[in-house]
């Protein structure tokens, strides 16, 4: 039996693709292992959103090839770097045996068979089959209690800095009937929380409305949310939302359904309209704030998270101060901040990357300092409150502690005096929060 080690970089879409690749290999008789040194086949599912992520791949391949162990595994590159680079990857890195694009994940075992039967430097960048199998085996799921359900693939937005429309292709919404059926199956298998995933979930536009007819809603996405809520699954989260397509009816759907969770991830990227225009985001600060106000006016406390890029070409100190003002106004629960990374092939790559590395680093740190203050204030506001936590695992830092998420997607760690803590796994329980640290809440079972 061939042993396969599969490592994933990047977003939840890659995690979900890896779950399916591993499931398909397992069903073909491969053993999926967690020690790369004993593997016959090493797979890297890659990310190309920033240059750093790409470098990680090359250093990983180099490390395996220079290792002095006896095994010389086959190395396959999957995902976004594979899709963009295709066969040029073989010239860039001699250690790679095969390359499989973002839509060829379902043909992973075919790729391996080809290479094992002597087809050197095998490449598959073809489209996904329309009737592709989305099944994920229970052993290969990232979590036994949380399931990722892709609802839309690709992106049509072409923000000037972003490689995703090139690496993942155009938007393709999956059938609502299939998505709903998948959620029902997951629920039957004991999954308590699903994450509906896609680069822009709220741009969801299926070819047919089959499965959604009974549900009200201003957009196909809010109708889908109501349809998924009607399955009775305990928790439904969705990410990522695109500001221009964020119809406020999404907030109404959340308000009407307890199992739609208290969390919206709505990346804004910059607080300056000049920068947003240069990024071709299709939204302004004013239109973004209208949506934020609607989210904040919900009777539920909806947690709000976002993404920012600092140091985009021509971003001035004034633009950056506008970003900080936005952070102060919105008081995001948390935020991912990235230093602008020029990506070959994108329109922004033609602009001069004229904010120095030193200035990018300075803005990055200043941003983090301010954001952390608001993050702390928000986390602190949960102290002495009771939250519902889906218990997902033992804490990695302290095995006596269990760890899970709230409906507003905060991590909560707690100790328990139960005889068998294992029995709490997969349950949603009440935790009284006693303290907060930089990214985590701590508490006790009520
Ligand atoms: N579709 C989502 C949206 O537009 O809101 C975001 C998906 S993107 C893969 C995730 C994040 O990566 C973006 O929100 C952006 O902050 C960051 N990102 C994308 N391209 C980048 C680049 N060239 N340099 C730095 N950060 C980048
Ligand atoms: Fe990239 Fe913009 Fe598409 Fe998001 S919406 S994936 S940032 S091009």
C-alpha cells in the first residue's frame, strides 16, 4: 500500500480540495499518513495569493530532495501555484514529478498512476468534471464536527492586485439541490457546524433555482442561507463575503434563523476611496459603511471580521491614516492584514511598487497595534458572559484543556472536571467566560 503525505497551504477552499483529494486516494487504496519522512508520495496543495506562500513550496520541495533518508518520494504539486505555473514548475524546481491544477483535484489518482507507470513530468490543468464527486470520507475530514461545503468556485472580480481569478478561473456556482443534500448528509453523520465556502459566497448565482423555490430572499445567496437553515443543522457559517454583493437581506436571514451564526467576514482592503478605486474593488467606504451599519444594528451581536492590504502602490500616509480611521470606526472583532505583494500577471503588477518594504512593515505594525486594542476590547466584553461553544478538540498547548468556537467564531479554551472529557467532543455546551488573552477566551463549564 503506497503511503501519501499531503500538506495544504492557503485558504479554506484548498483545505476542502485536500479533504476530497485525500478521500479519493484513500478509496483507491492509498494510506494517508502524517509523517512526510515515511511517504512514498508527497503532495503539496499550494497557495499563490502572496509571493511568500509560493516560496514556501520551493523550500519544502528542496528540503525533501536534500534529505539523506532512503526514500525518494514522488512529489506532486496541486492547487494555485500548479495551475498558474503548469509545466514551467519543472524548470523552476527540478525536484517536482507532477503538477495538478485547481480543477483537477478529482483526478489525483490518475495523475499518480501515470507517473508510477513512467510518464515523467505529468501535468493536468484540465477542467473539473461536471459530475465530480464531492464526497469527503470521515477519516479525511479536517474536523469530525465541522464540515466545509464549497458553494461557489473561482472569481470574476479581478481586483487589480489579486491572482485568484487566474488561479481558480471564473465563478461557478454549485447546484443548490446538491449543496442542501450535502448539508443533510453531513448532519446525519454528526457534523454540527458547516462552513459554506467560496472566494465570494454572496456572489452565489446557480444556473437553476431548483431547491430554493420555497425560500424568500432578495438574492440567491440569502435564499440558499434560508434553505440551509431549514435543514435544522445546529450551526451555519459562511465565508468569504464580497462587499459589493453583500445585500443587507443576508443580515435579515441571520436575524430570522438562530442557526445562522453571528459572524460576517467582509474584507474591505483599505480605508481610502482612492486606494479602493486603484484596487478596482467596486465598493467605496461609504457603501461599505452602510453594510456595516446594517450588521451592527442587528439585535444579535454579529461579529465582524475583515482583511486589509497595506502598502498598495501609491498608498500615501494620508490613505493609510484613513485605513486606521476605518478600523477605529468599525472596531472589527479581528482582522487579517497583509503587506501588498506584487503578483505577476495582475494589473497592479504593472504599477510601480513604490511603497518601500520598510514603510510597508511600519504600516503593518502600526495597523496591528491599533487593531489589537479593539480586538482586546471586544474579547474583554465577553468576560463574565455565557457563550455556547462547539467542543472541537483538546487544546494543542494544554491537553487538559478543551477547545472550540462560539457562534461568533471566537476560540474558547476551558478546563473540565468531567471523568471523560472525550464525551464532550462534538457537543455544544455553555461556558462562562472568565478571562481573555490576545486571540482566545478562557472559561469554565456552567
Ligand atoms: N474574495 C475575498 C474578497 O475579495 O474580499 C478575498 C479572497 S483573497 C484570496 C484573501 C485575501 O488575500 C484578500 O482579502 C486580500 O486581503 C489578500 N490578498 C490578495 N492578493 C494579495 C496581494 N497581492 N498582496 C497582499 N494581499 C493580498
Ligand atoms: Fe481576489 Fe478580488 Fe476575487 Fe477576492 S474578489 S478573490 S480579492 S479578485
